[in-house]
C-alpha cells in the first residue's frame, strides 16, 4: 500500500467516524426539540394530538378558572384564534390575564392544550415574536408601549463651529 492510499484510507475512516458521531447527536436531539406555535397556527395546521410543542400568546381576559388541587384552566389567544389550556401546578408570580405567556405541553384529542410548564413574561416588553407580529398586523401592538420603555433622547443641536477651520 502506498503512502497516498494510506492517507486516503485514514481520511475516509475519520470522515466515517465524524458522520457517525453527527448522526448520533442529531438522533439524540430529535426527542428534545420542541417547536413554538401560536394559537392561529394550532387552529390552521391541525396539530396532531400528543405532539409536544410550545404555545405562546396572551391569556384571554376572564378565562382564568382555578380549581381544586392546583388545577388551573385558561385560554391563550393571539387575537386570531383561542386555545383552551389546562395546567396543574403553581403558576408563575407574574401570571395574570391579558399577559403574554409561553406554555409547553401537548394537545389532546378534544383540542385542549395540556401544559406541564407555564412561563410568564419577564418584563413589560416581552412577547413571542409570532404573537407580536399578529398584534402588529391588527394594529393592537405599539412599540415601546410598556411603562419602562426607554424614551428617545433629544438630538443635540448641531454645533455651528464643527467642521470649520480656524484662521490662526
């Protein structure tokens, strides 16, 4: 075997090992990848029951119902569609009606989203991008509408002496 053919065999073996490692990594990740969907996408695409995904939107006003044993029911909307959600557990402190949330779980055959995790927004400006786009399209979203939104600083007046050469 010549030196050139030994190098080619070594390169081919290294490539095969890398391809195998990449395949194992990708197959391990497929079980942990969770897609984000808005209520409009859930209604339009007809998500298969049992599919795990994240649902993001606004908690519908007047939909929050607390039951016994930390059972909670509420609806999530993006103003285009509404999905009922059932959750059992402690809700985040920032959770309230009319607020943006992201819930992770599965859709059952009746169209109810069974959440096992609920995340509330962390500041006044947080909103899932898809929900913010839907609200902007309907004219209900205003950039920087939060009370902590930074205000634009006034531009300083142009200095008349800038750019002029001195006559010294």
